[in-house]
C-alpha cells in the first residue's frame, strides 16, 4: 500500500481533523490541567525549532518526524484530559454547539457521607 493512498482515505483524515478540533476546544477548557495543555504547545515549538531528531533537509523523513511528534502529542493530550471534559466537548461538536466551558453543574460527584 502506498503512503499517499493512506493519507487520502477519508476516515483517516476525518479522524485526524476531529481529534484536532476536539484538542483545540480542550485547550480553551479551564478544567484541563496546564501540564496537559503544555504538551501540544511544546510539540508546536519542536516543529518550528531548528533542532530536530531527523533534519528537515532530508526530503520526506524530516517532515514525517515533525508530523509524528504532532500526532503523538495530540493523542497524549487527549488521553491526559479529564474524560468528562472530553466527552462534553465531543458531544458539543457533534451537536454543532459553539464553544462554552463546562458548567460546574454538569459535573456530578457521586459520594456517600459517613459519620465516623
């Protein structure tokens, strides 16, 4: 299978764009930790940095390592985000709602009070 045909598949590109859109919304979500938000920012700095694992002067390999770092950082960022925030914003994207931070009333903590 050729590499170019892999990138042209609508399902692969659709998944990549959906994850990027979700990551962009989660970057603006106050409930996501700053440590998690730093990961995509550091990956973007790596891409624009002149220092690379594989130099960009190599025709295809130089760009592939940058693309790989970006994709891995977005995947790791999405895994580090709170599941409630990720599902809230994923549902908001599918229903076409504009960005709005999670309402604290949307988060329910199920607990049992015990008096010791």
